[in-house]
C-alpha cells in the first residue's frame, strides 16, 4: 500500500536539516535526491561536519541554517534539542515556517514550547537511518509515521506528508499519529520489550544456566546468539513464521513454558512502566539524570558492560569473523533517546 503524497508542497521550500547522524544524513540525502533544496546545520568542528561537506551539502551553523528556511528538521540527539531550540531556532525561525521532529519527546514533555506562529510537525521513518537511505536508493522506501502538533499555515499536514514523500516513505506507507502516541509508544517499546525487556530476559536466562553449572560459552549461544534467528523470523513473518521454522518440541516448550516466564504479573509491571511514561515520571527522572551528569546512567551501563555474559561474548564473537562491526552495526542500531 503506497500513499499518493508527493513533495509538491515543499517544491519551493528551503529545508534546513540540523544534525547529520543516523537520521540526519539519510533525510538530507533523500530529500536532495527528491529534488528539494537542503542546507545542513551543524556545530563548526563537530564530528559530522566534514561528512556532510563530502556528501555535497552546503553546511553552516545551526542558527544560519534556520534563517530563511521554510522547514527546519531537528535531527540532533533528543537531549540537546531544547538548548538548540532556545539558542538557534526560536530567535531565527520565520513566522509560518515548519519545525519538524523525528521523535516527539521534547515537544510532548514540554521541554520545547514552540513559538505560536510556526507549524510543528513530526515525521519518523520506521527504521534506522542507513535503511532509510538504502531503501530509497533501491527505488523503495521505509514506512513513515507523521503527526501535526501545531498548524498555523493551514498546510502543516501537507508539509509533513511532502517531507515523508521526499524521504521515500510515500512509496511504502504513511500512517498518521500524534505526538503523544508516537512519544509514549516509542518509549514503552524500547523500555519494556526491545532494549530493557529483551536484555534482562537474556541476562536472567544466562545466569540461570551458569548458576546451574553449565558452561558460560554454551549458555551464551543458547540465550543470546540464537536470539537473532528468532527475531529475524519475527521481523520477516511474525509469530506465524517463527512457529513454522522451529521444531515441534520447541513449539510445545514455547506454549507451556513461555507464559510461566512472562505472565500476568509481568504484564501488570509493563502497565506500571507505561504509567510512568504517560504521567511524565520517566521524562522528569531522565532529564534530571542527564542534567546531573548521568551518574546513575554511567553506573548502570558499567554494570551491564561488566556482566560475565559480555566477557564470554567478546571471546566468542572474536572467533566469528562474519560478525564484523562498523556500518553494519549502525544499521541495526536503535538509538532514539540521547
Ligand atoms: P545521532 O546521534 O545519530 O546524530 C546526531 C547529529 O546531531 C550528529 O550529526 C551530531 O554531530 C549532531 N549534533 C549533536 N549536538 C548538536 C548540536 N548541539 N547542534 C547541532 N548538531 C548537533 O542522532 P539520531 O539517532 O539520528 O537521532 C536524531 C533524531 O531522530 C532524534 O530525535 C531521535 O529520537 C530520532 N530518531 C532516531 C531514529 C534512529 O533510528 N536513530 C529513529 C527514529 C527517530
Ligand atoms: Mg538492561
């Protein structure tokens, strides 16, 4: 199902892309290849300035990129966006221009309170930047979700759809959402299932086997390495495809033991996590943590890095040369907050 959205609404627009990381680079290149006028805004001496220049962009400081732009895409890390807005965007964005985000965190939790005379929209491709770029180059696109927070021009939704079309998203599918839904579901997914839930499930499974006397190398393969095979099946064809490709023994074990591990009490705790996201508790804690210099974040991260599963994992991965890091690692990277 593709969308009929085109880039027409932005045909004469100047687009400023602030940030040239995972999303920024893919957006800037796809928009330019769709025939749109793109300028890139970065800190002088920042790590990606030269990359944007090498890719053929006119690169200037964020404030200069904002002046005269009709649409400003904020694609820096979420935790620097409020300061960037105050210093470079708010004093310079012209009335009626559009401010675009790829994640609603700052606007939804009111870290950014946008000026009343501008459009505020969101376009988030449902994939990492590298995939947004390679799918575009293949003549396809990654589905995008889009939203309107504030519409002063009367064309805010058209601008969001035109931007998504410029990314190639309209070749696949566009889904309308709002800032609240995008922000809260994105945070919930990464906390309860993707990052938090999956990593804790793996670690507890590893500890259970090692504490029962099994070799850590064997435990690593069983609970971490082989997870990729299952996730690839989920990705390609859902639970149906996973069930088609695992043995009947594995299926029976899934049916009788899965609900013993993740049960209604787990679901209740998922609801508690969702409540903390919805009522702003998580955002408040995270902003306070960030502003305090990340003391707990650093300690908790170090504990994950020091876990025995990481020591045995590093040793085993060194013997599997097909698991190279680099650009491939970036493709599978879900880096959304900070
Ligand atoms: P990133 O960390 O890959 O890139 C950030 C870019 O911003 C870099 O070019 C960096 O040099 C630049 N930058 C940092 N501080 C800056 C500043 N003060 N002024 C100007 N430039 C600055 O970030 P990302 O992962 O592409 O995330 C960008 C946005 O996209 C975030 O809102 C994120 O939530 C959202 N998003 C990301 C993904 C993803 O898969 N990575 C998916 C959907 C949405
Ligand atoms: Mg964890």
